[in-house]
C-alpha cells in the first residue's frame, strides 16, 4: 500500500463538513468506518456512524503515568496526540480462536477457526501507528508461514491517516524518525487546519476516493500551513531517545545498576507491552466446554512481564522484575534491530503515559546507555 | 462475509489427530509415546533435532523432540518427562488413546556438515532425547561418518534412560559410549562425576570433528569451554537450546533468545550464533 509514483495527485482541500462524505464513500465501497471517539475518559478507536462522533474540540494531556482529556471548545477533530491503543487490536486481535477440537469421538476432530474477511476503514491513524503497523506486518506476514488472521484483516484495511499537529508531552516520534508526518502506509493522509483538511492520496484507491468527492486543490498557502503545523508538532516534542540504534550500548550494559533501580519501581504489570503498538507476544490457551466434550484453542496478548512468559518445565528463565524489564528494553531497543532492521520503538509514548508508576523509556534508555537524559 | 483465508496461516496452528500405538516407561518420571498420525499425510520427513507440538485434549500443547528414526515417517516416538500440566496428563495416556500433533518444526542438527567427520555428542539429562535421531541417522549410514562418541551425563544413576540403546550403540563399529552420573549407585559401573570429566577420555582430531550438545545450559557452557580449549573451532560446535515455545511458528515471542526465535531459528544453533548471551542469566 506504499505510495506509488504517479498516483499521488496534488493535494486537495477537504472542508471539515465533507469528512462525512468521505465516510459515505468508504461505506459505499463496503468498509466499516473506525475512528477516534471519547470513551471511558480517553480517546479510543471505535466504529463510527457519523462524523460528529469524532472527538471534536478535545485535547489530551499526557504525562508520566497520567492521561486526561480537556475540552477546548473549538471545532478541531484531531487536536490530540493518541489514546491507549493504536491499530494493533484491529489487526492482531487481543484474543482470537485458532482452532476447536471435538473430543467425543475416539479420534480427536480438529477444526481450524475461520478467518473473517472484513473491510475496515480507519480514520485518524497517526504516523507512529503506521510505523508500528509496518513492523507488525513484517512480524506476522514476513515469515515462511504468514498468519492468516492478521493477513485477512490487513488485506481489508483502508487507512485514512492524520498527520499530527499536536504533540503530547510523552511523544518522541521525531527522535525515532517515525513522525510526526506520515510517509507511507496510508491510502489518504489528512492534515487538519482551522476550516478543514489538506488531503493527499497514498494509493490508487485513496486517489479514487478523493477524486469521487470532487474537491478543489488545496493551494500553496494551505499546503504550506499544513507543513508548518506538522513541523511545529515535531519541534514541540520534549522527549527523545538517546539514539536510534542502542543495541550495542544496551548489551554492553547488562549488569548496569539501573536495572536494579528500575526493578524497584516497576510493578511488572505489563501495561507498557499491552499499549505498545509493536509488541507482538501472545500466549496460547485452552478453554474447555462446560460438559468437557470440546475445547477451544485461542491466542491472547501476553507480555514478557508475565509470570509464565519465559518458564520452561518448572524453570523460570526470568524469575525477577529486573530480568523482565531488562528483557523488554533490550529487546525493544536492542535485539529488535537484528529481527526487523530497526528499533521496536516508534516514539508514541504510550508506555510512559500508561505506566502506573510513570517509568519513562527515554529516561531508562539514557540511564542504561550512559547518555545524559535528553 | 466469512471465508477461509487462502493463506495457510491460521491453519498452520491446527494439529491433526494421532494415535498412541506404543508406550515405554523409561524411568519413574520419563516415558516414551509412539504415535501414528491418523491421516498419514504426505508428511514431511523430519531432520534429527526437530520437534513436534504434542497436544493433550483440553489442556494444551508442548514441544517435544522427535526421537524416532528419521527414515520412518509413519511412527513418531516422543520421550517426555513428567514436569507440568500437559506432561502429567500425557503420562496417563495408554495405547489406543489419541493426542494432537503438528510439526515438524525448527532447524535440526547439521547432518550434512557432519558427514565425513568425527562426531561428538554430549548430552545431559533428558538432553539425550533430541540426539537419538542423530545417532540412528549416523548408524544407518555408518560409512559416511567418522568416529562417533556418545557422551551422556545424569545427576543420579537411576535417571539414566535408554540403557538398552547405549548398550547396543557400544557394539556399533567406531563408536564410543561414555556415561557419567554425578551420584552413582551399586548399579552404576561407569564414571561417577561430571560428564565433562569424560572429555579427557575422548580421542578426536579437532580439525575434522563436529560436536553436538544438548542439556542443561550450565553443562553446555562448560562443555563448550572444554571443546574450544581442545582446539575445536567455534563453528564446529552446535547446541540445542530450550525455551518456552507455544506457537512453534516464530510468532508468539516466548522462545526469544536475544534476537533469535528458538522455535524457528533453532532449536539447534551453531555456537557463534548464541555465544553472546549463552550463560547470561535472564535470557
């Protein structure tokens, strides 16, 4: 879905009130629309019936271990950074059945789960979400045995990205090179201005969708303003990782006293891994029917902070929080490079915001790698 | 709209039924199940060192190395130690009962590289199981390999399994079998002490030898050190690693060892691939 040369038309202007027309177009193509809404005190992706469900006029305040929404009273729909989840739950399901088995017959009868083919259009994916999706694509689809469930959902995904014009205090995508501007992985990318959106297409179907709306060119002034607003969101970021490849520095410091220190604060709850848009660990579990005649075998998100993650026949490879936090950080920012050719961090800042004790990945990385805290 | 995805993705998680056609109690906690797949598909032959996922109805799956002869693709032997929920349940099964089976998975021992060379197999505890297929493979092609040394250690004398096999292997031409128990007893005629003590008795030419190690990591660390000191090049030493494996497809993440997914990049690794972290607690 990466941008193809020649497809990208010049940018057009989508008045705010025409966003619903874009949603209508996507629905007519068979897509269910998904977008950010205010739910349970946070901005979260959910199915959208109409455009007025977007978080109009809302701002997010994110800090270490805290997230709060504030009403600004304006017409902005995307003037916030992000919520607790990116696109991950919509492609890599938090829990899904892999197969079922009937144990009544003399021979066990196995039945693989069917994969649902569903078209989903997500409106409001950010550059960090798309960078994370590219990593998850590689994990689930890049090997010898591509994952069928992930592939089906990915195949049916239409992405309307939104370039960030607001950074939260926990954002640091500029330092990881993943934002705030989107580069690829979208069908349409929007940048929000006072009266609407500067829109660009990133694929043929994206260009078709915009063409159908019969929009006027955005013009140089709006394009320049859009660029400036996105650049300002990058410049406003206050956090940064101390480098893009920390692999050598982390593995040279496996005995650093900071691991003990952070282990004293970390609760090993796994929130960081569950909100992380690139973490892919999951466990496989079994649920037996009430009458004991059949069983459902399912997978469910797991994290390297959980008790059983690294246990083998009674031996616990990572018995303490120190080794679990170290595993998480040295994998995410270290060995990830060998696996995926880049770091596993896209700078979304979710692990900082949603950590109940406010552990900050940028501070920990800087401390362990011996860099001054940025 | 519902439909089966054309990719083999999710289906590759799904086991097939297999019937238990034989069972051997190897020790008080170790047993071998002989399995016959119910639908003998054009099943891929396995490479010594690979493993299957064995499923117990209603409980779950575990990775178990394949012990049987790689030449036979109808019967699969799995030697299992009773240590957890799945294995405790498997231990109660009898011939005629059914389990689920999928595999083979992973990268096995480098049999092609071993051809024409002396082979030293060093195992500890149940680490001997993943090397039985190697030994059978070599014995069936005896002239294609050099001297074979089989070195196995156990903690306590009564924990030695495959006693009959070790006796039989002693009679194979150009083959040495050396056994050690940390704690001997009256029935133990062999070495009492560490398995690595036996290395002094091994005669081999380091330049044309391949070593295959499987067992507790502490044992493998010491064995590697001894072999390197004897002049064996790093790339002639192979280790079978064990980590938590749940999907066996390189997806679930539990078996990661640094950047390696043990289930698909291993479980057999050349020493240079794992040496950076070998013996480091927490990885």
